[in-house]
């Protein structure tokens, strides 16, 4: 399959670090090639802490700071934080509208989000991020969806291609051998998260995942996606 690197891409996901696990080796490759990539986070992971004294607001501040550092390590242009409550996302028209607005503002050629059809996806927020990412693409494309957004110069926008990460049925493999170290740097930027406690063991596990995805395709490290074009 031929795949062209998109000039502009938007990544829609639920929590700080989801995209860095799912697609950051690919994102680093694209930004190095000149793509403008924007991250859109539905929550700031404000329940993602085992510190019994930390308030949700403190956790969110820490995790947004970490996500910005990870984005910087990857050459991501900016992070848009929608700041919904961690663990409480629901598939609503309101949330679809918010994602639609971000797509219309950022005008990506391609949107990346989690695969909502992945079997046994247990985290509710990951399922929701997949649905509102996909549904936001359709809504952004057609001017009669959320027409109140189409004022002050904002136009409807077609993001013609979609990549789903965390998929059970990949049809596109990206060789991330050249950017694997940058993926690790992005994941290390989430310093408050449990995966950074045993870093050597974590790095080895990440290397092994990437090698497993790459092996059938003859590359040492890969990320796997479901690619949908002509959306
Ligand atoms: Zn997550």
C-alpha cells in the first residue's frame, strides 16, 4: 500500500501518553519530514495518580506539563486540551461537536485516533476517543453539522484520511526504527506515570512490542495501524 505523509495531522485521544504509546514513532517521522502535527486530548488524565494527597486539578496540571514536554520531544506543534473528566467520557453530540470544532480549526489532512472496534477494549475513555474521533471527521466535513461553528471565518473541513492505532486488524505498518528513541523520550516525559518507575524494564518491553509488530514485515521496530482513506 502506498502511503503519503500528510502535511497536516491531528491526533485525537483520551489521556496524556495514549498517543505516545500508540503512534509517536510515526508522528516523529512525520514532523521530521515537515508535517505539522497537533495533539487533541479529551481529558488531562486528572485521575491518573496513586498519590493520595494530590487533587485532580494538581494531577491535571502535572500531566498537561508532561504531555507538552513529550510533544516537544516529537516536534508536535501544539496540544489542545479539552479538559473533560478522566474516566467519565461519553459518546455525546456535545463531545463530537468539540472534536469537530478542533478539526475545523486545525484543518488536518489526516486524523489519528484509537480503533473503537478493537475487541475487549476495556477502558471506556479509549472507546469513546475512537468514536468521537471518527464521528468528528464526518461532522467537520459537512457544513450542516454544527453550523453555529461556521462563523468568523471558520469553514467546514474534509480530513480525507484516518489512521486508527491500538488496532487488532492492522493494514499499515510504519517502520519506526529511525525514531524509536524519540518515542521512548516522549514516553519518559510522562514522569509521574507508573511506567517510568522501572525504566530499563519498560524500555525493553517497548522495544519488544515494536519488534513484534515489525517482525512479519521484516523491520526491527514498527507501529501498526488500520488505515482508512477516501473518508
Ligand atoms: Zn489512556
